[in-house]
């Protein structure tokens, strides 16, 4: 059952939602709201992951990287997976409704709808499903922000923009390295019209540049609340270079397999450091 929840992916949602809350309220946090936010997000994300695996059980069975998942491996039945996912998501939404506010609950429900009803079926139809999936993946920090703030604000949408743009270089690197597997599963996430991956790498670079723009917005915009200071600015400068250099190499390299692996690792390190800098800056 644990593997049905895609724990690493679900943890990312919980992590970014929690940090979205702490960016807004690190010192005077209402910990009852924070606990309900964390628990509700975790259950909703786990339920969505189980439902996604139920929807893609046939495709998962055809790909080496997913063939050992509980459904294609025969460890659980499809009926159990859909029931398990529905119950977890429902409990998560209920906890968010009771323990946070309607905005956080509504945005979490929107995350489930986009992920399951738009992104999942679109993966077999268009390479631009990645952008649709990035919308659902970018909502957790905004969910955390509105749990603290009570409603969306410009800063909350900037957090959404940061995570939205980050996902594209991250997933483009994955799509290129697992392009053969994706083809076997019938997914089109890596197919942008060129066999050498240049268009895919170009998209990765463009979104890395967009990410850099979003990253500096909290410092330079007059937001009048939670505005970061010099520590965050220095961190943003360093991390932007840290990400842009491998993104450029991925675009210009003759060996995209190796440069994609490097970019993937960099994106994993980049995100927690960036959000940690935002939170730490509040204490400074």
C-alpha cells in the first residue's frame, strides 16, 4: 500500500505546501492549522497517486521503471487501489476543510482534478501535458500560503510560478533519460518533433530562465509582506547560476544523456535550498 502513494512525489507536495505556509507565517504560526495543512495535503497527494496508478496500470506494466509498481506486479487489485485512493483523498480534503480554510481546500481539489482528469489522460496525447501537469504540481506552495494568509495574494502566485517553472527542466530531464520507456508506455512527454532532443532541451532552458525571473520577484517587488532580504538575494543569485549552467549545457551538449542526468540532479538539490532560503530569511 505504501508504494501506491508514490511517497517521493507525495512528499514533494507536502514539503512545498508546508514551506509555502512557513514563508508566510514562520514566527507566529498557528500550529494547529499547520498540522492540518500537512496531514491533509499528505493524504490528498497519496490518494491522487494511488488513483493515478489505477488509471495507468496498463501503461505502467509496459515500462521497466514502473513495472514493479503494486498494480502491474499484482500486489494489489485495481478495485482496492481505486477505493484506497478515493478514501485517502476524501479524508485529506475533509481535514483541510475543517482545519484550514475553504481556499486551501478548493485549491487542493483543483490539484486533484487537474492531475487526474486533465494531465493523466493528456500524457498519451500531447507533449504539452507536461505544462498541464506542472499546474497541479505548482499548487501546493500556494495552498500552504493561503492556509496562512486566508486568500491568494501576489506573493502566493509567485510561489506558484516558481514551482511551475521549476518542474519543466526537472521533468524534461526525466523525459529525455526515459524516452524509450515512455515510448513503450505510449506517452508523448518527450516527443517535441526532433529525435536529438534539441527542442526538449530548448524548452528546459526557456523555463529555467523563466524560473530565474520568478525567483527574483519576491525581492524586487514591493509586496509589503514577507519580503525577503539580502540573505535570500544572495541565495537566489547563487542558485540561479547553479541551475542555468546545466540547463545551458543540456541545450548545447552533444551528449544529452549525460547532461540531462546532471540537470536532473541539480533540480533536485535546487528546490529545497531555494525554499529553505525563503524561510530562513524570515528569521534573519
